[in-house]
């Protein structure tokens, strides 16, 4: 194995803190990874890694070597990707961040179909409902369901509206009463979707009038699936994206509250770091994802 490949293996072991984990990540056997690291350490004449029964950690020399080698390895990988992309070849690693609910319900079909068309591209998907810092966390694109971004340094691309439904269970409404107007929400347990420390205010409109209601209750979360599960448990009323609750509403397990009043629009959006020009693999996946969503209408 060449020195550049050896460095890549070493950096992967350091990142995974495990020979077995690095082997799975790289598609190698653990024995091959061990031999590669041993050969690299022999060439350098220093020990790079400390092996314990539980994990692998860097020695002081290994930390210095990793700090110097990582930018070089990343730069060479990007140079190879850019060269291939200049020839119209989609390859390399594509790092994607997506919210949990959408990732589980929508992305499997997208990833499988994209992988069949572009087998040289490695899709590395991280699911999180928080707004990741796509520059700090080295993400190529983030899929989000939200309002407009507050970070003006990012590039964003609207895909489609994501309808929300204000829902509760029949049992909760029998016990607490069914709101007929937004003002009737006062005194109800309103479960907030909160991705920061600010209070959530539901902005409701019937097309002619607008009403604001501060969501007050003993529960809040930053995950749409948990929000829906809490509603199903009879914990209160919440506005939830339709694609998460439509089966429960159709089955009668949930009831739409204030059906004539719509919550503030949120959008399915793609966010990018401040690229001068989208890399070909990012642009290709973005176009593919948008076409899939508009064709299948999963939201």
C-alpha cells in the first residue's frame, strides 16, 4: 500500500478510535488495517497510536502527524474529485445533514436510487434536528424543514412547502374541550417544537385574519417524531408536519384542531456552504433530490 493510502487508513483509525471501525468504514479487514498502521509506524520510526482493550488513541507524535497530514489528505481527495468532476464523473464523498423524521421517511429511496446511478459517490448522511453549522462541521449540504435561514452566509434553495396540521387525540379533546377559535387554545397544553431557547409562538391564519398564540405547556422538543408521539399519548395539542401524522389522522387516532387556521409556512430547503460554484456531486444530488420530492410528493 502506498504512503498516501497508509495516511488515509491512519486518519480513519484516529477518527474512529478503533481498528475494527476503520476497517468497516474503509471496506478492509481489521488485519489489513493493523498491518498498514504497523508499516507506517515502522517507516516513520515512531509510535502513532496507543492500543487498549477498549479503544485506540493518538500518541503525542501521532497527534502532531495527524494535524499535519489531515489537511494534505483532504486536499488531495478534493483535487481528485475536482479532476473527475471536470470530466463529468460524479464521485467522492458527499456529506449530508438531514432532520430525523425526513431522513427516515424520505431519504432511503433517494439514497438507494442515487447510489444506483452514481456508484462512485459515497453518501455520508447524518440525521439531526438541530441547525448544524455546515461550515464548521464540514457538511456539503444540509436538508432542512424550517423558515428562512438566519445565517446570511449560507446559500439556500427552496424545494417545496411542508404543510403542518394542528392535532390532538380524541381523548384529549373530550377531556379538555375542542378549540373553535385560536383564542380557545389558552388553557390547553400546547406542546412546542423548539430548536433553540426561545419560546415558540404559533402564528395562525385563516386567510383573512392572523392570530398569535404562545405555546405554553410542560413539554417541548426539537424532534417531529417525538412531538407526534407526545400528541398520541394525549399530552396536548401541537402543529406537526403533515407527512408525520397523516396516517394517524386518517386512522382517527388524531384529530385536526382548528382546520380552517393554518400555521406559518415552513419549507423543505437545501442549505450549502458559501461555495463560489456548487461542486458537481452536490449540484447533481440536489437536482436529483428535488426531482424525487416533486415527483413522489412524500410531504
